[in-house]
C-alpha cells in the first residue's frame, strides 16, 4: 500500500502476515516499551514481538517538533 503524501509520512517499519485475515494469535502480537535517559532526555522505543525479540527501535531526541 502506498502512503498518502499529504502530511509527509515516513514508513519506518512494516511487518504484516503473509496471508489476509490472520488472527493476532498467529504471530501478530506486538508491544512497545519506552526507556528515558535521565541525563540526555532521549527516549529509546523498541517494538517487540510476543517472545520479547526486538523488531524495530527508534531513538527520539528531546526538543521541539519541527525545529
């Protein structure tokens, strides 16, 4: 599926089942965590699969958006 460019989205991570209409119990359960570094203010956000393995990680720097 192509993203609509209206608001400047970025596709950073995609994971989808091989077949349509697969229930979450068949490998589609994910959860995220947020770790805050108290010294720098950075947020580290890993996306994990059900077994705990990291699928994708994003580090967010403190500051104002769009600067």
